[in-house]
C-alpha cells in the first residue's frame, strides 16, 4: 500500500491564555522551553492544579482536546469497512429511526 503524504493545514485555534483549565484532563497546548524560547505544540495533562510537564517548559496557550478535535474532519481509515456496514444498516433500518435525525444510534 502506498503511503500518502499529508498536506499541512492551517487550523485556527482560539487559544486560552493567562489562565489555567478548571477541569483535569488532556489538553492541546502551545508550549515553549524557558531557556531557548523554542515553541512547539503538544498534548499535556492538567491534574486540576498543575500541568504534568518538565519544569523547563512553559505552557503559553491551551484548548480542550474536545474543542481541538471538533475542528478537524480527518475522515476515516479506508481499510476499515465498518463505515460501509453502518451505511447499509442505516439504509435498511432508517424507517425505525424517524424523528431521530442527527442523533447517534447503534443497530445490531
């Protein structure tokens, strides 16, 4: 299988700055090294009181991982046939779900 080269895409993130998250969890962050000022993106855990990171790193902005992933439509791996099965199942059973358009359902 030939590997495709991904294109760089500009994702406009509405960074939260100068304050810390309220909820513990995993966040997408913009960080930099204190000494070299080299900046980078990463995922970091917030434990409710502090970022779980090395002391040499400063978080300069963050956004919840759910918000970040909500901006991305990455498609789905082509080798996963479940999409086709779900689509067939949906068309076969769509009369059962009238009035629930847009909601999530699972059919066995």
